[in-house]
C-alpha cells in the first residue's frame, strides 16, 4: 500500500494516536509500528524526498560527499 496524499497520512497519524491510547497491547504495538514508519516518512518529506528514485539519488550524493 502507498500513501502519498498528505490528508491520508494525517488520517493514519490520527488512527495511530487512537490505537496508542487503547488498553489492548496488540493495538498499542500496531500504533508504535505506524508511528515509527510515519516518522521515517516525515523525515524523507522534510528532505524533499518523495520517491524511491529520489532517495537513491540522495544516497548516492551523500556517499560521494562522505567518501
């Protein structure tokens, strides 16, 4: 599944927050996983990386600077 629309991503964040406050441990684990993945997505968007192609290009550029 791919979520690219910011509104859909916000809905996922809302769902994760609701699951996090659940008393069910399984739901809390799902919320934790969702939040972890959403944080990665937010970091990539902050760097203006929106596709796997852009991520690969950024990694190649970073590798060249680090070497």
